[in-house]
């Protein structure tokens, strides 16, 4: 380890140029800029990055023969037969820890160097705890799990819905409609427990996630939980001139108060859009006719048909929005609304703050670390639509001077908690803490 900086292997199973997978590339680049010796391991080769380690030489083509299709179907039956009918609100990627979707030996064999830290982001389609166990046996180094969901605390699901079985070690899993205490989720918990005891990985989460981890059978007494904020590209997500952005997006000049909200699917119950619609109606009823005319909703995501009849304010629907378009949308908005009721994030909260735009959110996910009591917006009581409306109205009625100060505070907080520098410092300090 040169200059007291660890050699790092970043593992992320998803393409770092597609959707949330970009998080992997951001972490890799930040560590490189911080002067660390870093490698990146993923499932398939990545365009423009021949230096990345891939488990497979190329992405698979379509099944061309009856035999190919039969083999794939047989694998699915053997490994995933019990989770084909997953209940709404739950997510599984494999059945048992001992049978990951990529053979353990295949992953271990592509790791040729020694490392001081293995830093893991996305798991799906590549890793299980069996893979972690084998990698640890080979490398004997520190492991760090950078969590993007609740998977580390349960028996296989990545979102727990309303289930509380993670507190007692799973079994009788509602996610797979099981009434057996000894189902595969209970088996997975026991397997994971042994790996935790052996590998002792650092488990990162935000304050909200860690409250769940502390209640879980697996992590309730675990001594390597760390609070962390997401890494943002603050050069991409930065404040732009509001007037220019509004002109570019054809916002009418009489619309003085722009409210932005969005998610991939506007009918996703986890994202809390039904609560948002109620809160917007409460807010609408508190305004005078002239005040209502100043308000414009800007909405991004798929499924506007599901909610448009409930919208009383004028609105501009953007549909699917690319990552490159978001900084302009945040910057032209007076407030970003995050009504999510079951989420480790969402990342849009941090993106908004990086662009200097205040956030109104429920007491949920990342908002507990970057909005609540931070002077960057308003945190409402979970699922309390009256309180959420209070937050919107609070931003609406702020004095201009106070509002400008809040926008500045948003950017300052983002730089202090979510910048590349802040991430690298946290990473190195955590490595030293558990070395």
C-alpha cells in the first residue's frame, strides 16, 4: 500500500453507462482522482474502458438453438422456481446464496492482483454471499458494501415492503408467498450470518437505512455500520441561471413558482405519488386564485395518464428525462418534491441540492441526512400530507432574501457531503478505522 492509500477493487455488476450503473463509474473515477490504485470489475466488457476486468468476454447473444433454450429454462427451474411469482413490492435476484447467477469460481478466477479493499456497489446478476466468501478466502482483505437497498439485512429480497420478518431471521416470507419458517430466505440468513462473522465487511447506509439495519436479525449488533451520503458529480449537477433555464424550457413568464417532481414510474407506490397528489390539493386550497396562477408543476417520468385527472395546477409534462437534462430542470425550479415513502434514496434529492434547489420530502431515506434540520428545505412527517403541504407552502412564502440564502445553503451542503473529495476522505478514514 503506497503512501498509506489502499489498493482498491471496485465491483459493480451493471453497465456503468446505463441508468443507476453510472454510480459505479463515479466512485471509480473519484478514487482514481484521489490518487488511489483502483481496478474495476464488472460482468461484461465496458466500452472505452479496456482496463476494466470483466467476468465474461462479451455479452450473450440470443438463444439460437432449441438446446440453448432448454438449458436456460432448466437453470431457471433449478435456481429460481420458488421466486417466479414474487409479491408486489418485493424484489429477488436469486434463490439461494449458494447458487449465484454467475458461478463463484468464474468471478474469483478473473481477480489476479492483491487488494487492500474490495468495494462493492451493485450485486444483481453477478454476486451472492457465496462469491464474497470465496473472494475473501483468496484476498484476505477488507470488504466494504456500499448499499443501494436493504438486501444486506434480509434473506434475499432487496426491498422489504411492509414485511418485518427481517427482524427475526426471515422465513415465512410474504415476498415469495411462503408459510414455511424454513424457506430459502431463512436458510439465506443463516448463510449470510456465517459470512458476516468471517469477512466482517463494512456496511454503508444512510441514517434511514441504518435504523432498519439495527432492527434486523443480521445487523442488530453489528459493529461495522457506517453512515454515508451519496457521491454526486457536482460539476454536472450544479446551479445554472434560473431565467435562462426557464427560457430554454419554454416556461411562461407569469409562472413564478415552479414545482418539480418526477420518478421513473409515476404509478410506483414506493415513490408516494398518491400522497403527493393529496398534498398538492391541500396546498392548492390554501392559495388565492391569483397565487394559484403563479404555480406550474413540472413533471418527469412515465405514466402521466394515471395522475393527470388529479392535478389542479397547470402542469408541464416532460415524460422520460435524460440525466443530462436534469440540471437545467432543477435549476429552473423553486423546489423539488420527493414524496417517496419507501426508498433508500432517492438520488434526485441529492441532485436537486447540488443544483441549489431546495427539497420538500418525507422523513425518509437520504432526506434525513441532507434535508432535515439542514436549512435546505423541509422534512415532513412520513405520510402526513398536511405536513408535506406545509413544506411546499413554506418555500412558496419565503422572503426572497431568505430563499436565496437557502439555495446557497443547498449547494454548500452538497459540496461538503457529496463531493468527490468528501467521498474519498470518508473512504480512506473508514479503511483506516477497520484496518
